[in-house]
C-alpha cells in the first residue's frame, strides 16, 4: 500500500480552500482513496466555509481563498 500527498479543493459559495490530504493506493478495490481522517477533514473544512468561519477553515486547510467574479 502506497500513499501520495496531494491537495483537494473545497468550494462553498465565494470561499475556497486547499486541503492537504493523502491518497492511499492499494491493490484491488476502489484505489486511490482517502483515509477516514482526511475525508472528515474535508467535511470539516466544507462546514466551516459554509458557515463563513474563515478562521476555523484556515486552521484545517493550507490556504483559504475568497473568490471574486470577473466581468469580461
């Protein structure tokens, strides 16, 4: 079983966060997959963004962004 570090992007409304996770690559099954802890971390970040709690989201994620629409 191997593990690969990567970033997942979580977006809620006008907020987005980069979350560091590890993808686990195992023989058979539905590989690669997230560990339960990483899946819970993504859920926690999504909840914080949905509530507008940028401070909490920034503790769990490596970066938090506010998205601004651009008119062409």
